[in-house]
């Protein structure tokens, strides 16, 4: 079945949205941004959407792209164009999302043989990620081309990494190859995400830093509800969606749908459905979605339709409709959010690899 949200988006409309993603896929399997580069995180999000919508062939072609372009240290270049690295550093959140993509594929398709074939890729990627964890517990955002780790961590990135580690642990258990070091890393990271905002560079003007700790699963319960409530009026524009940044009159579809997923994960279904309905003004007649809308100038900004926005729309539809076996992947990311702080956390104010 194809995910649909009654009264908002039909199964046929979801199918056309998925086809708009497949239509921009490169011959080698990469799914690029509108300007032409591919990064592993957004590429994987698109593969998840294709899988949820039943477009198995282009999704598997995209997983093959990941295998071919993974480097020996487990990472991917930040940006590739025509298969060539144009920004060569390796981001921790890009690598971690491989686990989310493969676990999602298994939940949706039940194809364990495929998951086993992808397991070496996932294992290499998460080992790369864990190698960037500080003594305090945050995970710095990149390792540069010379092998040097970054000096700081990002809240949004680490929130996504947290989900990647949890999905990796679940996949490891399913494939009977347990990785306790990943679970320990997730425990430490979750604690820092919940209790140590000083561990992260200040990017608070971006809406992603607001909702991603909830979306990735590190923050749940009353803390999650309070976090969403505290900044709701800062970022949510009634009838349109949410701002990408707090100080600009610009709503974006991908961020709006990710907040839908975060709201759904915390049981706020009514709010999630309203926000999902509000952002549909970004839908194009061919099923694709405009990246954003500048609501003072009343123009699409940037003037592009992006595959990653379409992907977020499909994943949100699946969560709201509970259609596929992967529809709860963001809800389930928070199963361990209430765990106690791990022994030996340290909580140093100054991070050190």
C-alpha cells in the first residue's frame, strides 16, 4: 500500500510525489539537490520515501550508490557531483543516516537478505561516527580530508546521529551481530542532548535545532512537549508551515514535514495533521514540492522544487497514516529517551576527542 492521508493527500498523489523523486535520480543512482550535488543524508531520506511509496527499483539503485561511494573509513564525501567529491570532508550525521535507511528498508520490505548485504556498509559508517565522539558524549560534526576531527558538535546533526545509532543497534540485534559500543555511544549522546546544551554550537535561529532533538528520539515525554511549546510561536506560521530560520519570512516544506514527524512521535497527532495540511500549498501540479515560500514577497524561494522536500512529505504521510512497516521509525527512535545518564559520562565542559 502507498501511504495516504485522507482529506489531505491521496495514494495516487503520494505515488506521483515519489515519481518526482525518481525522475531526478542520476544514472549512477544518486539523488541530487536541485543545484546538482548529492549528499548521503538527503539521498538516504529520498530512498526511504521511495521505499515507503513502493518504488523499490530506484531505491535499491540508490543504495548501490551508497555502497560504491563509501570510503574505506566508513564515511562519504560531504558533496559529490557526477560521482566526484567536490567537498571531501566526511560528516558524522551523513554516515549515521545509513543505518536509518537500511533499518527502514527492512521494516518496510521485510527483506533481511538485503539488510545483510548492506550490513558492512552500515557497520563501517557507524564505526566512523563513534570515532568522532568526545569524552563528554557529543559527536563532532565532521572529520576533514586530512583525518582531523572538527572542534565542535551540532545539535541538529547529533540528534540525527542519535537516531542512526539506535537504528544501528536494532539492526545489529536483528542480524545477530550485536554492537554494544554503539548502544553505549547512543546512551552518552542522548544524555548530552537532553542535559548539556553548552556542548553544541549555537544555531538556535534555525528551526531544526528546535525540533530535531525530539525528531531524532533523544528527547521525549514532558521535556519534548515543553521544548515544542517554548518555540512554537517563534517558528510556526499558521496556515503556511514553519520558518527555516526565526528571523526570515520564509517557510520551508521539508522542515514543516519533519516537525509533523516530531509531533506525531510525541502523540500530538492533531497538531501534526494541521501542520501537514497547511504546508500543502507548496505542492506542484506534477506531484513535486517547492522548497519554500517567502510570505512577504509572496514568491517561492528558492525558485526550485527539491527531492528532499518531496521525500519528507511522503515520510510524514506514512507516519500519519500508519501505512507501512516503517511508519513508526521516528516514534520508535525515542524508546530509550528516558534511560538514566550512563555511568562514566563525565560531562566535561570542554570537549575532547
